[in-house]
C-alpha cells in the first residue's frame, strides 16, 4: 500500500514544527507547499510529520506517490523533491519541472521538464531523455508506450512535432539536436558564401549560440 499524505492549506498552528525543504541552518519563515506525511506503522517512529516545500519560481504544484510505494514525489513551484517519508529527508531533487504524469501501466512517473523528460521507477530514475526542446513543450499526449508532442525551436521560432519512446527515453526527432547539427560556425572577417548566408539568415546571434551549445555538450 502506498504511503499516505495530505496537502494542507498552510502551516499547522499546533504540533511539532514543519521541516522545511531545502533544509537550512537558518530559521525559515516563508510558507511553501505544505504536506503532511503518514509513515507506515512498521517504520521507525511512525508518527506523522509535516514538510514545508519552498519550491522554485513557477506556479506548478503536484504531489504523487513514488512507484516504490514508500516515497513521495513533491513538486513545489516547479522544483521537485523525492521524499523518503520514513527518514524525513529528500533523497533527490529535480529542477524546472512543468508536469508530473503517472504511467501506472509502465510502473513509472514521468517528469516533464523545460527541455527533456525523466522517468522514475520503483528502483529510482529509469531513464533520462536527450534534450529535445529549447524551451518547453506543448500538445503532449500519450498512447501505449509512446509520447507525442511539440517542442520549441529557438532558431526557427516555431513548434516542431516529436515522438518519445516511454520504455527507453529514446527520441530520434528532437528539434534541439537537429538545430545544433545544422548550426554553422561563423568565421570572423570571412565573406560568407551564399549557402552559408542562407543557413545563418534566421539569426546570427542564434547561430553563434548554437556553436557555443555544441561545444558545451558532452561528446558521445
């Protein structure tokens, strides 16, 4: 049976003080997403406790049971935390979360972020997709073991379809990789050819940025 939890309207006025995440040696006076956890009776201590999740910079909040049945995944204002309820601690953090999607048939929780996806299984992170988008996704839908949607292309300023394999995290048509592959290196003081001028016509700034990103990406 999955661990139980309740989302509270605010910090409780009575009882033990809430534990704030991220933890700090300094007092925390800001209220975030407040969750009460109910450890399993077999856990050491076993008393309910309250977590105050200060979160990130967006408006997205969501709390889901972890596929392992013992932990809880909390997203507060776009910042995700995997909570070990028995030990009152956070074991993993996730940034830039825009959506949590339970995939019960696959035993996964899918984490949609600004640029990629992560799948969490009972044994932890199952896979992480390559970077697919420059900035966000839209029109996301799931059918069987595939996710389809649109990813943003910064050079072309348009939304481009993609398909993600939910079993492996593979994506062969991500627009980010395509944009990086077609980025053209700009040589200072060199007269560009007609073909090069056409390739860079979208934006010289974007082309240079693509070159910087390509140099930063780890080689395969």
